[in-house]
C-alpha cells in the first residue's frame, strides 16, 4: 500500500490541489493528513472541506496547532500567526469547525504513529528542530516509525541498534529504506508553506510493503496563492514566504 503523508496545508488551495494530483498519478492507496489544515493561507474553508471529503473515503487526519487555535483554543503564536487565525475563524462554518473538533491528537495505524508535532507531549506542540527534540520524541513512543509535521522543513532521524541517533535531510524522489529494528522519526515538509528556501510544495510517500519513505516536491501556482493572500488582507509576509519558500 502506498500512503501519502501531507502536513501543514495551511489553507493553500493551489499547493494541496497540486499535491493531490501528483499523488493520484502515483496511484496512492491512502492519505494521512498531519495537521494544520488552516492558518496563514486564503482558503481555510476549502481546505477543511477537501480533507473532510478524503476522510469520508478512509483517509486519516490529526489535529494541528493552527486547527486548534481556529477553534478558539488559546495557543502560543507569534503576532502574524495570530492575526491569520483571527481572520480564519469567522470563515469556517459550523460543520467545518465540528470536523476540526473531532480530529484526534494522534493516530496509530499499522504500528506507526502519526502526530502533528512531537510524540512527546503532543498538546504542547513541541517542534522537532534538534537531535535532542528528536530523541525526546522517539523516547515518548513505542512505535517503530513516527511521522509528523509542524516544522515546515524535512528531516529524518533514526536510532541505530546501539542507540546512536542519526539525522539526515532527505533528497526528493530518493526512497529511504526504513530498516527494521530501528526507531524512525520523519518530519514531513509543508504542503502549504515550505520554509527550506524551496517554494515547491512538499509531501511524502510511505510504501508499507517495501517499507520505504520518499519525499516529493511539487511545483504549484505560487503566484496565485500569494495573490489571494494579499487580496484577502492577510499579513503580506505570508505571501512573501510562499514566493521565497521561507
């Protein structure tokens, strides 16, 4: 089975549409959404409706911190993120808010753990930006493989048989063998707002038969997505980030 992992959509219709089309061409069997459907982008209602459609057909999804904030939960955010959330809230209807309310913090499937941020204290939304963060997350779960988003950049960590933590940046379209007997943590880059100096949308493909993980970069209509952000009256920096990829 080929599973598409999509994190940090952030209300970017153009990016998600491009990733879903790419995944369809690759004959994906299942979709898992790793949180932050909304926030930053100009199409929050569309993004929630699209993921709702996929979950009705068997996709899995978890809650992200921006999703939680859109429901009115106090979350620690910078001024720009908070402004985008306040813009987002009145643009979600009752059904869309109800869908977000029902999203779990974590999902376990096939012995794998799926979470928006760290497996260590998921409601605290810890970033995995250092080896220490990765080790803390790996130590918080018995799952052999953990997949998350939140950072908007891609990174893979694993614990060797001797307990040594190894980290590396994945290369697009290069399958990573997830060797058995080791604990793996994959931070999936963002669909809707990459921050690794590459504006192309990012998602990943998990092959649970070959036990490989492949990161995919998908060019999309960044110009339209950025224009819609500006026209919506959202902070201009959010459009600039899309154009620059950071």
